[in-house]
């Protein structure tokens, strides 16, 4: 992956990279919230609280949003490899660069691994892999033992993603509100300049 594009004034990510960032952020938060609800309460209590139809909607949207995250993350990875990362202007300290790069790479790895683990765990446990109203065909043989193991990893990676989100949001807020160094502007949504009329 190219580390950075040549430095210059007002460097920032491309409009496509900015839009992908915020769409994926919203989907991951929604998917994580649904997953944590399922994980904390368990199937029976989710059914008791939401009723059968409500539970099915929660599972269906958890799986669907997760699969959309997988597709968007593969597109993001391709765009990131192709376009690189704009240089920081002014440059960050080496330790800040190191931490930010590590967190960003881990996001790519874990946000691709997470939906794949959920998909394989569901498929192996003989549950439907739902994309809205459509069920994916079975792609791996049924195995309860491996399915349970993959669900365990789905849970561990979920906690790792939650930790990364806390670090990432904390760093973003620090750059935005305390350091005011323009780092947030690199990834802010592209806005149309206001008309003067
Ligand atoms: C960004 C993507 C995803 C995130 C962040 C995510 C997050 C989570 C979390 C945190 C849990 C709770 C784990 C626990 O505490 O036991 C969970 C459970 C679950 N996830 Fe995901 N998930 C994602 C994608 C998927 C996908 C693509 C599928 C299937 C196609 C899926 C299927 C499931 C199922 C069935 C459960 C419940 C497991 C059980 O009942 O033990 N997930 N998810």
C-alpha cells in the first residue's frame, strides 16, 4: 500500500474515500449494536424482548449490514491501494503516525475478517445467511464444532473492533477539538461551497 501521496496544501482523502468512510462507520456501529444486543441477551431473551418477528428482523439486518460492510471494505481496500493516503500537512510526529497507521491497518483486517467469520459461522451452523429477504446459498459444509469456534472468534473480534473504535474516535476528537490541526478535515464529508446569492 502506498504510504502517502506527495505533500501539498489542503491534502485530504478523495470524495469517494470520505463517503465510504462515513457510510462504513454508520453501518459498523449499527451492526455492532445489533450484534452486542444478540450476544449480551442471547437468543431466548432477544425473543422474549422483541418477539419472534422482531428477533428475526434484528438477525436479518445484522447479517445484511455485515455483508454490506464486507463489500464496502473490499472496495475501500482497493481504493486505498490505488490512491494511497494523503500526507499530513503539517506532518504528524512519528509516534502519532505509527499509532494511526496501526489502527487504520487493523480496521481493514478486522472489518474484513469480522463479516467473513460471521458468514462462515452462520453457514457452518446451518442457519440462513440472509441478505435482506434473500438467502445466500450454502458455501461450506455443516460443522457444529467449527461453527461454534467461529462464533467465538466473531465475539473476540467484535470486542477488538469496539476497542479500536474507542481509540479512533478518541484520537479524532482530540485532533478536532484540542489540537485543531486539520486532521479531521482530511476525512470530513465533501460539502458543496455555499452559493453567494
Ligand atoms: C461488520 C460486521 C459485523 C460486526 C461488527 C458483527 C458484530 C457482532 C457481535 C459483536 C456479535 C455478538 C457476539 C457475542 O457477544 O456473542 C455478533 C453476533 C452474531 N453475528 Fe455478527 N457482526 C458482523 C457481521 C456478521 C455477518 C456478516 C453475519 C452473518 C452473515 C453475522 C452473524 C451473526 C450471528 C448469527 C450472531 C449471533 C451469534 C450467536 O447467537 O451466538 N455477523 N456479531
